[in-house]
C-alpha cells in the first residue's frame, strides 16, 4: 500500500463518482477483518490508512489494568506507562501491531474492496438511470434464454422479458434487435432488476409517439388503447388542432407510419379510431372497419345497442368476438350488436307485446 493507491482512488472519484473517503473507510473496515482472519487474533484492533501517503498501520486497543487476565485485551499499568506516561487504570492505550508482511494482504484486500465498490456504484447508476423510466421504450438485443424468460442486452445492463409479457405468436431469435416497454425497475441485492414487456398496450402507445411527430408534439392525443397482443389493437386518437386529421397523421403518407409499427409488432393489426366526445359516435367509430347504422345508449346500464346491416354483422363482431370485445374495452361500454333484420324483428315483437297488453 502506498501513494499510488491514494492516487488511484482519487482518479476513481473523478471517473466513477465514488467518494475516496468512503472507499478508504470501507478499506479500513475490511483490513480489520483481514488482520483477524490472517493472524487469528481476537484483539480490539483498528486500522488507519494515511490519506496522503497510503501507509497502512494496525493498532491494538488495550485497557489499562493492575492485573492482566487477557493479554490481547488488557495491559499492565507499568507497561502502559512506558507508552503513555499519563496512563491510569481504566484508560485505553493504543499500540501499533502492524505485521511485517501486512502490506501484501492490504494490497489484495484493497483490490477486492475497490472492485466491489465499483460494482455497487455502477449498479446504483444503472438503477438511477432506469428507475424513472417506467413506461418508456428501449431497444436491445436478444441475448439468451433463462427457462422461458428472454434476457435482453441493453449495453450497460440486461433486462428480463418474462413469459407473461411475451407475445405468444412471436419468435425471439438470439442476436435479434427488439423494442421493449419498461414495466418495472426494482432494486435488489444483485443490482437493479428491470422487467420489460412486449404485450403491454403501453408499447403501442410509445411506438406511435416515436413514429408520429404530431403525437410527440401534443397536437394529436391518444385517448385510449385496447389490445390483444399479437393479434389486434384499437387506438383512439383526437386532434387538438382542427387543421390536423388525427387518423391521417397516425396512418402517415401512404400508410408509412402505421406500417412501421405493424412491422415492429410482426404483423399485428392496428385500427386507428377517431375519438369523439359523443359516446354514440365514438362507439360507432370503434367498431371499424364495420359500418354502423345506429347506436342507442342505455346510460343507466352503460349498454350500447348497435345496429348494422346483415352484411356487416360478422365484421362488426369480429372473429371469435374480437372486434366487439376490443371496441367495448376502448369505449368503456358494453356493446350489443344486432343486424337491421334482427332489430326490426325485436321491434315487431315488442310492438305485438304492447298491443296484446292493451
């Protein structure tokens, strides 16, 4: 241990932002353990590192007594007087006990302590970098697989894409670049644990913010998203500028903007819906690509009765009810879809019922 250590710690403080004093204090604490381990001593010892020269000294602290029972912890008053003429019984006398070969042990310990503190500092920096970025989107490279989880390399750290946040229809290929949504950042004893998602609706929201300048600038607002990851997404948009068509802005020239998002999501269908403050109009738009003839709202039960032509019925409901289901999630209304023929039939039955009642 010498002045080179002090200079190295000073350099670390500048480059890594790790306090030199904190490192020296941690090193002194570690050297106490190293001394006791290597010299089998139960003495009450302290270690001092000279802040200027880096010189290491070990000191034993002993209680002054007139009858020594434990020479490791106590010192006779006569011996104590030779070290400190003013010493009296009950005082603590400090004696240097630095072993001749302690420098080598100190150097090894210093390396371990410094490396550990560097790792801790880097983990803290990574945590601080990502802790405020939940809901953000990042690009990484598929690194490896841990059971069914996908480990993605972001350069400075790795993130976990758990099976619950994966898209079942997607294949994750080692070495492939991939965009993911930051779901959670936790501080653990092994460093920050960052969980990401490919199935969260927020991923679609962030992709639109990246691709559509009008959304990023606040001219077009995303009012809601409903998603069945890997299959279909509906996104409701509204323009805060009457001169901007919100749907057209999201679609882009020749569909280039939405196509870039579809490509990133490996073919997931995206319906861009114009939001409307009128619930009936919004529900009608949400059932796109189907054309709606009429919407009747039941405010108390939050049920929307929707009428479409016979030809549009299957399109409005969608495969396995998906279109209607996504529209209901997007609007917050329970949607009951019937064809014009079914609606007329229901109306006739109601009318007959009224006549018989009279």
